[in-house]
């Protein structure tokens, strides 16, 4: 007989709630932020530029631009390649709203393409049928840290004269074949949100090898003025500036960069810890028929950002949402990545999407659960997650 669930008054698996996506912040970051605060230079300045340089070296890109968010990077990338109200942009419905929101902000039309059920990424074989004379850009999203099939996507883009802007919010460490994500498409954008593998609280980075676009994004990221604040108010003295275009307030701060510098140093070591946790989960769940675990692929490097299981609802007497509630009662935090975007009220009502339009995305959307995955997790934390998942599955299996 299975143990009584906490939602039914039983004893939880653990006493203290395990927060999903809690970041690993060490003393060295705290000291760096303190140094920045004492320096008097809090906004975009020397540490931002240092972080940009090191991040560009890590990725292998010619240019790296620190920004206030990944969303800001996506917005600027679409702008510099010329997306406007006459454009269509192809992307996936299995993503965070920002991926499509920035398309709408440019008054362009988002065109969704269904995903591969196994990888949860956009299906390259379905892209070409969605291309029209209005198509300007393809935005692949490397979901959970798994790279999209970029060789096929780049081949289509080259043949059809389209731009590729990679949403790599989950994919800082990711490689596709021998190429690092960040140098494959025309522009790649990364996220440093609090739950990401590299954390600056908020923040992001855009990488590209295109000199003209890099300069345009840099100018537009700070009000469209010709000289950065760092140059205007540093020891070089005041320098007059001109407004070249009506830009935005999308710049990264030195406080954020202070975190990023040390997070970047630990990125590869932390990936090894994530891989260890990943293997523990795989070993624990691979023989449970009520769960599907992430597939493994050759010739890629997964960033191990999200460990997502799929519930075999046909074998369970519980919905995905109820499963999450049951885990929460056991003091295990989880995430949902994602609810298919075409079913969100705005996109459904504005563009006329309906249930059944993207069946693979809907299948994943109904079943996906992201479990805690962080270098901050202890072995005991991982044990508790495994125990809680097994406890709930055992109770609700048919």
C-alpha cells in the first residue's frame, strides 16, 4: 500500500520547501557586487564591458552585447534585420510568451510551426510549408537546453533568403554538432534570469558576427545616443552626444555584470553537477512506465537547464496540474515549460488559433513537468525529488 500523500494529510517527503530554480549565489559574487556598489559606477560601465568580452570569448562570437533581458535582445535582433508590419516570423508555440510577444511588438505576424514530440523543439520538416513571400525570420528556440536541428534550419534559411535569430534563453552551454550555440544563426540571444544556468537576476546577452548589427543594437539599447554613458561620465570627462535614433532602455548594469562574471567562470563546472543530477533522475525514472524521461542524442551538448518529465496520463488517475499540486504538498517545487502558446487567450483570440492546430505541442503542454535542476541542489535534495515523484506516481497509477 502506498504512503499517504501530503495533500491527503500524510507526512510530506521533506520538511522545508525545495524552491524550483533557486540560484546558486556564492560569496565571491556578493563581494563583487559590494565592490561595484562602493565604486560608484552602478549602471553600464567597465564590468559590463568585461563581462561582454568574456562571454563573447566563451561563445566564440565576434560581438557580445549585455542587455537588460533576453526579451530586449530578441526585440533588437528583429529590429536590426528589418522586421516590420509587413513581415511574418516563424517560431514554435512551445516557448515562453516573450518569443512571440516581441514579434507582435514589431506589428509582425507570428507563424507557429509544430514541434518534434521527442525533442520538444521546432520540427524543421514542417518549416518550409509555412514560408510565404512575407516570411522574414526563423526563430528556433533551444528548449530546456537541447539544440534545435540547426543544419536543416540554416539550409532552409539560406535557400529561402531568411534570417535566423536563435532564442537560446535555456542554452548557454549548448552545442549542436561541433558548433557552439551563439555562432550558428545570424543573431543569438541568451537569458540570465534568476532561474537560468548563468544568473544575473535579470539580464541577457546578444551575440553576432555582424559588425553593423552589433553597433546598431548597442546604440539602440541605450536610447539611441551616439556615445555610451560610460564614455560620457568616465575619467575621460564629459563628451557631448547626439540622438541618432529613438532607442530604448535595454542596457545591462555593472551590478548585473558583477554576478555574471563569476557565474560565467563556474559555468562548465556547474554543468558537470547538473549532469550528475540528470543521471540520478534518469536512473530513478527510466523504469517507471507512467513517466517519459528526456531522450539522449548524439552529436549535441545539452545545457541541462530543465529536466522535464512527461506524464503518461493514460496510465494515471491524475492531471498534470493536480500532479504538480501533489508534489508541492510534498514540499517539492516544479515548473511547467510550457503551456503551448497558441492556446493562451491573446494568441488564440487575436490570430484564431484552435485546439488541434499543433498536436505535438499540445501533447507536451498537457503532460510536461520540470523538476528541480540546479548546481545548488544537494544529493539529499535530489533524493527527495525522486522520492516525492515516485510517491505521487505510485498513488495515482492505474
